[in-house]
C-alpha cells in the first residue's frame, strides 16, 4: 500500500508517493491549479488510482508559533474537498520549513533558479511524505 504526499498551494500542488514498502518518498509531479481546483483534484485522483494509494499525508501550514492561520484554513478546505472523492485516511503533517528545506536541497544540487519554481512544490511534498514515513518507521 502506497502513501501519497501533498504540498497544497493555491497555484500549484506538489505530489509525492512512497515506494510499495513505505520506506522512501519520490516526487511525482506538480499539479497546476490554473484551470481550477476541480481539474486539479481530478488529476490527483488519477494519480491516487494509478499508484493504488490508501493513505494521504498533506502538509499542514502552521505558523511558526504553532497557531493556525489563513493558509491552514485553506488547506482544511482542500482536505474536505479531497475527502469527498473517496475513502482515504488523510493525515495532516506539520510542514513548517519544508519549502526552506526544499530550496536548500535544490541549491546544494545546483538546480538553476529558473527551474526551482517548477519543482519546489514536488520537492516539498517529498520532504513532507518522507518525514511522515520516517516517523511511522520509528513508531514500529
């Protein structure tokens, strides 16, 4: 059973998926929301079906002091809409500093600035999902 990782944003949604054993996270794609959320959700459902996903981990953007802000509220609305598409176990995962980590990793890998915008959301989804997978492995 695979786990899907999501970094939700108003413009782009980063998607990552675990390997079948649930050990590692790999980036899948960045889904653009320019044609509306309904079309983006449809693409996410295609990915869920293709990878036979049962669990979904969504980055939950808390403020640095741990409080919920407007981004967390929009993420909760997205979770509600996504949950309406099927029977999934959806987990909110504290995503503080994942985008910073993704940018740092891209800098270390020498990714050109012009390419960063296209992959930062997918890399953030990888960081979110890998954090979740690591926690699950440590709790066994």
